[in-house]
C-alpha cells in the first residue's frame, strides 16, 4: 500500500461517540455527588433469570453483595423488543470487547443508536491489568455470548445444567411471551464481574478467579436512553474461583438498584433517526439507492 492505512473503526469511534458523551458524563457527576434518587431495589438470587422495567433517563446499578457473582445482561426497547436491542457487534465496534466507563451500548440495525451508557465502575481495573495484562478486565462482550446447557454437557458431561441461555429464555418468555421470545435463538449478552484476559494465541478469552479483584460493595452503573427491558442472568460459574467442577461452583445473590435524578429522569441521547432501512424490507423493495464500493481491476 502506498498510503497510510485508514483505521475505519477507530475513526468512527472518534467521530460518533463524542456526540453522546455528555449525557453519561452528567449522570456520572450526579452519581458521584450522591444526587441520584433511589427508585427501587431488589436482591436477586442465583440459578434463575431476573428482569426489570428501566425507564428512559434512569440509571441501573448492579452491586456485589457477599460474593463476586458474575452477571450477564441484555437490554431490549420496550416499545419494540423484538426489533431493537443492545447489539454486541455494534457496541464492540464503537467501544471495546472489554468496555470501560464512558462507552455506549449501541442498538442493532437499522436503529444503531446509543441505548445504554456505561457511566460508573468501582472495580479496580488497574489491579486487574497489573495481574492479567493490558487486555484484562471484568466487563466484557463475547461473540454471541452467554453460556449454554449444551456446552456444559459437552465439556463437563452434565445435561441440562443451569446456564445463562436457559435463564435468559426463562425471563424473556415471562416478559415477552413465548412466541416473541423464540425470535432470539442465541441471545448475546454484556457481562460484568467476570475476570477475563484475551491472551491466547490464536486469540481467545482466558477466565480467571474473581477472588482478590472484586469486593463486597463494588458496583457498575448504566444510563438508559430509552424505556428498556433489562434481562439478567447470574452466570452459573458464580464467583469463578474454581470451575473444575460445575456442581461445586459457588454462586451468590446480588443487588439491582434503579435510580433517577432528584427531579425525575435524566437527560438522554437523542435518536439520530438513521435512514437505513430494515434489511428484509430493503431487499424486498429491490435495494433502492444502495451505495457500494468498486470492483478491483487486474493490473
């Protein structure tokens, strides 16, 4: 190549994310100042899914209680839950596989807008990276991520073991009904409180014990930019301190709290109202006005 390579992903992050940072930054300021008002709280038990209605402009907090329980989370727009949800691909492209404070969870095509903003994380990330290297973290996104009962039987010989896939589908049926829930055969998730490092060659994730890194009272907070369903699965790996025997993995309750501003919901990011169409509808219409690149020429 004769010119400097254009890093499209990095340039997109710089150009797009800056439009939305101020909403998360303001929510973070209010949280730090103790000026968010508690709306509701619930202690959630392991081995089952949980779901919540989170309103636009509210903040959800996931808090560690007596042990560092891993949680998997999903977010669906309440007005169109089978059409728009937080998308792991868009969120990774515009953020990271190990998201940090200030990053956004973007929704799927054709909407592609910030649905949630990760505003606060009290876990000591520097301590994790000192031990596990620069790719270490505890919040992460894995391709089509959530553990399944099938992979547990394949790896451990235990059919129908509790899994995040099982728990998600439990609560999605409760909230959406079976017919709509079945649209999501492989519901990908956003994880918290799970020590990971992407150090394998070929590249893959290494799971590490949560002990010594995640303590009682640690929490993460996210701001909602629309009314969403929040689906949560406590991962059956529990605190991930010993995963040699699934039936001995130690699982813990955790707390979910919902906050808003003292005068009500906080300011949120505007919907960019993109012109991109639903892919099925666009194809059915004959792909009108589709833009493309160019075909290469043999020199």
